[in-house]
């Protein structure tokens, strides 16, 4: 190829870039976006919950009646959302969150070799069915200051299924209420 061929290639690239810039300026001049003052679609944040001094929610639907008919297979599918941060096998490693083997009816902040947030350590209590229900509903509202960034599960049946699955992750599963 001679210099004339390179000049033609270079000129065609320059013309293409110039056209893009001109079309961009024309587009900006023709289109004037109108921003809304408020969203057209409102997003329901779920039921308002009230809590006592320990953060235990009072108006959350009880989970115990749903546990008898909970579907463990669906709970295992729901638990896949947790795999980014947790493991489920016995003596499994911790990730961003602690291993969840044997979590049902264990003490809150149960894993001795995991570094929990100060809020989680000072909360106290057990991971009974109602505590798990409230925590899985909205973790950051149940234990203010927790490191868990998961937004929560708003569907009560999904929480029941997940808790039923977590219950099976033990050498001797906790009795149903």
C-alpha cells in the first residue's frame, strides 16, 4: 500500500468521527428530556413493622403455623440466594457470612470462629423460628447495625420454606413448634 491508501483510511475514520460528533450535537438540540417530580410507579416497601427495645417485630405475620406445611425443596432453592455469602455444609468454611449448618435454635452469633458485627454480638438470644422469620424479613431492621447486606424476603411462604430447609441442616433437626 502506498501513502495515498493510508491517507484515504485515515480520512474515512476522521469523517466518521466528525459525523458522530455532529449527530450527537443535533440530537442534544432536538431532544429535551423532562424529568418527573415523582415516580409514576410507587414501590411498596412492605408492611410497616414496629419493634420493642430488642428489635423484635410485633406486626410481622407469625411463621410457626406455616412451618408444618413448608416445602423444604423450595427452601433449598431459595437458599441459593444465600450461597454468595454463606455455606451450608457441616463444618463448612465461613465466607462473607458465617456457615449456616445448625443455625436453627442455636445462639445468635453462634460461630466462635467468625467475626460478627458488634450489633449481632450484643443482640443476644436464639435463632428460634420467630427470630429467623423477623431477621429474614428485614435483616437491617431486626438487628440494626448488622453487616448482612441482604434486603430480605418479603414473601412469608418463601421465608417459611427457607427456615424449614435450614432446620434440616443439623445432625438432629430442631423440633417443629
